[in-house]
């Protein structure tokens, strides 16, 4: 898929994360991709490896819906480690 951020492929779980006092719901590959790529690289620096894994998994899942389990797991690992869940 050329534009991962517009993917409507559903994740296997819906994530509700708090950012700046507001709850953000991430239910699709595109929503999650936009969320983790729109924050600055400095904010993800501590979790660079997990962030890179999640971005790669989302890019693959946008083109192949069978890979949403791996993308969901990569996001969960990133959010848990970053204490966002």
C-alpha cells in the first residue's frame, strides 16, 4: 500500500492512550501509524527499537491484513514499555 496512514485495516485490539490529557483511540493501522509517526523522533528516542519495529509492522499490515496480529503486538510492546497503556 502506498499510503500506510490512510489504511482502514482494523487492528486486532483497540488502543486507548492518553496524550496531553486527552484520550486517543487507535483502532486501525492508519490511525496507529499516524499516531506513532507524527510524534517527534526525540519523544520515541528511548524506545527507538520498539518504535522502528512497530512502524515496520504497521507498514506490512497495511498491505497484508493477515499481518495485523504482528502489528498489534508490536504496538502493544511499544505502548507498554512507554507506559502509555
